[in-house]
């Protein structure tokens, strides 16, 4: 696996790891399944995280350097950004590029994209311009989430760039309530591109259903631990675009 592949995988797995924490407790999952209107295998990735918010809202969800977000804070910020994305026409069938460095804002952006109904495309700020341009064009990205320090000399084609620091006040004006659920289990959760070492990079599409089914199976074998940190290498079937 190339350095760029590892970087994209690390970005895309951030939300998957959060969802996996919830499944570490059979009691928590059974509680949700008892009240959920769909079968367990129909859950969306972000719904697993939302379930964890209801169980432990004040627990730390993510931390970076000396800062952190609780599950409730993460959920509320993601709801605001998801609503902001919806106002831009983002939803199922669209792909939002996340062009951010590691940090709390990156995790908020990933979760918000899922809540908006779109799929996220992780893009490493270290990628060369030609690779970025190819990914944006191939995935037909209408919106890029980034920040001012990363976008200065970059071109994103026809995509609209939302700079999370510049647009913070507008985003914060949105409601912290969960937006209406419009995502189907077979909608895309994220897209990740191969390195292209044997030809052109190929976009690999991952559905919500694939991720939640994977996590549910991992809960059984080898098992997910909600107390001790579970580390993974995620490999799963997919279809390419």
C-alpha cells in the first residue's frame, strides 16, 4: 500500500472507528435494535454514532493534541454542517471532498457529510494538483470542505469550496438538531481512490450497508471491545466507478 493510500484509508476510517465503538457493547446495540424501525443490517453508519451519542453524550468522542469533542458536541457540530451542506444542494448521489489535515474539524466534516446524505471523498492536502484534479473530476465533486490555510494556491475546478474557518459563523447559525434522514442503506458512505500505480487511479465506492454489515460481523468475530481500543485493517468488497 502506498503512502497516499494509507493516508486516505486513515481519513476514511475515522468515522468507521467511531461507529465500531458503539458495537463493542451488545447491550447498547440490542437497545437500539429494540426501538429502531429497520432491521440491524439496514442501519446507516452515522446512525451508529448517533446511538452512541444518546448513550454517552458527555464522553469524549475524539481528541487531538490538547483539544477534544464529546459525543454530543461532535453530533451537534456535524448536524450544523450537514444542514449547511443540504442548503447547498448536497444529498444522496453526491460526493463531498474533505480536504483537511488530521484534527477535530476533519472528523466533524466526515460525519456531517454522511448526515447530509452524501458520500465523502477523503483528499490528502499533500496530494499533487494533478491527482486532486483527477479525483474531483472523476467523482463529480460539487463541494469541497477545507480551510483557508490549505486552499491558497490550489485549484478545485468547478467545485464550490467551503472553508470551515472562514464560513464558521454561517455554519454555526444552523440548527444543532439532526437533519431529516434521507439516506438509504444502499447509498454510498464514502469513496476512496487507489494509488494508480498500475494505471489510472480508480474510485472505489463503499455503501452504508457494507460498512454496518462489516462492523456487525466484526462484533461477533473476532469481536469489538468498547472498553479497550480496537485497532483494525479494513478490507472489504466494493464496486468501482
